[in-house]
C-alpha cells in the first residue's frame, strides 16, 4: 500500500524527471548545431548523460537507460534520439511504476 507521501514523491519525481529529461535531450542534440566540432563535444557529454540517467532513474531501468544514453551520445550522428524522454515515457506512461 502506498500512502499520500509516496504519491507526492512519485509525482514530484515524475515532473522533475520530465523537466530534466527535456533539458538533457536538448543538450545532447545541440552538438548537431556545430558540424564536426559538435561530435567531439559528445566525448564529454556521453559519460555525463549516462551518469545523469542513472541518477534520475534508480535500479535496473537507470542502468539500462544510462548505458543506452551513453552509447547514443558516443556514436556519431545518433544524437537526434531523445533517450531521456523515451525512458520517461516508458517509466511513467507505459510501465507506470
């Protein structure tokens, strides 16, 4: 059973994760704005995005999401995938945990 406090924390994390996820996806996509140089910025952003995904989503989902986020950012020309938003959709709309 959940109580009202658990529900409030869940809703706060839901909104917080959506907000941060949209910002982090935007940062990841910004490397497309500077041709060639932008891809080198992914060397810094890829591990950071993986860490942020693990921080936002605990447990197995965070680990898988962090790995996918890292790979998506480190691989050339794949920055258009909104990994943070897709994980948010999975967690809060599909899985609803």
